[in-house]
């Protein structure tokens, strides 16, 4: 019977050590996160185009696709939660190439997230403006029957007073 490994034992050959394992796990999770944000960014661009062209049905499809990525990102954030407080230390302890890759991933994720948020704010404003325009049109349409009724009351009943040359 072999004794259990101690905290100071060397990992088996080909296996990353504890710190390296955390760094590789962090790289894997951040890579998945970046990939989902890239897909969200592409959907955000598509969303903008659909809003601009007033294609509500297709917009709902895109929003559904975005929801799938948001749910995947929620799961990834839960997996990242135990590592997040120590991310700087994990990166600092990692091999230089892994450290550089981690910084690039974090920068990519942050940049994509900022772009998506800005685009969503612009889209929200455009949707609100469109909603307000529709509301004004509906209000004008609702007033039209009242205006027509007012003309009917003011117009004399009976035969028309004016005719053209034909009759």
C-alpha cells in the first residue's frame, strides 16, 4: 500500500504542478469566455443591423441566440469564481508564456465586453426612439376619427353644393 501524496510531492511526469494546473485551468476558462464574448459581439453586430432595418422577428431569434451564450458565460463565471480572487497571483506564478497568454485573454475579454455593452446601449436608444415614434403615430391615428367626426358635424347635410363641368 502506497502512502498518499503529501502537499510537497512532485506531480507525475507530464502533469502540471498545482500552480501550473491552476494557470492552465484559468487559460482554458478564459479562452472559453473569450470565445463566447466573440460570438456575442457578432450577434450584437447582427442585432444592430436588424434594429436599424426594423426586422423584429429576426431580432427575437438573435436575442434567443444571445441568451444561450449568456447562460454559458454564467456557468463559466461560476467556474472562475474560486480562481478570480487569486488571478493575479496565479498569473505571476505561471510560466512567462502562460502569463502573457493570460493577460491577452483578460484584455480580449474586457475589450469585447466593453464593445458589447456600448453597442447594447446604442441599440437600446434606437429601440426607444422607434417605440416613441410608433407611439406618436398611434396617437395621431387615434385623433383622426375625432377630426373626421368634427368635419361631418360641420358639413351641411343634403346634396353637394359644388359640381364639376361634367355634372
